[in-house]
C-alpha cells in the first residue's frame, strides 16, 4: 500500500510548482506576439497540444487534492 508523504516532500512539490509557474510566465512573455509563422508539422503540433492537455488534467487533479 502507498504510504503518506511527509510535509517536507509536500514542500518540495510546492517549490517545484512555484518554479514551474515562474518559467511559464517567463516563456509566455517571450512568446507573446513573437511566435514564428514558420510551418510546424502536424505531428509536432499534436505533441505540444497533447502535453498541454495532460498538464491541464494533472493540475486539475492536483488542485482537487488541496480540497479547495
């Protein structure tokens, strides 16, 4: 059976989320109005789209764990 995670490990997850948030904000600012018109393959588009969908689902699951 799974054992419970310590508060320290939860803190590490929260620190990782803050770092991810900062990276996302930085990247979003860099991309605004600067995305190239160069063609992108359907495969690459689908790969990025699927990653974003999985991230969204995982964040919803994570927020549900908070109970808020």
